[in-house]
C-alpha cells in the first residue's frame, strides 16, 4: 500500500511537472513573440526616422540649390546690365567721335 501511495504521488508529481513545463514553455513563447514584436516596431521606427532625416536633408539641399540658383541669376542679371551700360557708352563714344570727325 505504501508503494502504491508512493507510485501515485510520483505520478502526481510527474503530472504537475509536465503542467509546469507546459506553462513555462507557453510563457517563453509569449515572451519571444513580444520581443519579436518590439524588435519589429523598433525597426519600423528607425526606418521612419531615417526617411524623415533623408527628407530633411533633401529639403535642405533643395533650399541650398535654390539659393545658389538665385545668386547665379542675380549675377547674370548684373552682368547683363553691365554689358548693356557698356554698349550704351560705346555707342555714345562712337557718336561723339563721329561728331568730332565731322567738325
């Protein structure tokens, strides 16, 4: 009878150990799933941050390029104005020379 009781107790202990093992395995699976979800979320956030940084950089580069283009257009306009003034002076000089030669 004692042996039967000990055998019964051993079976109960074994069953409890199996239940505990199954619970631990289930908890470990849940923890792994949560960890993988967190890693995926972190990767998505990193990607979003990188895209935002790239957009900011592109915007800054576009702004710098726009400023450079504006500066270039200003220089072109100044050069065109200077050329126009030089042409006017040249025509005035030629007209003055012609008038002096005629006199």
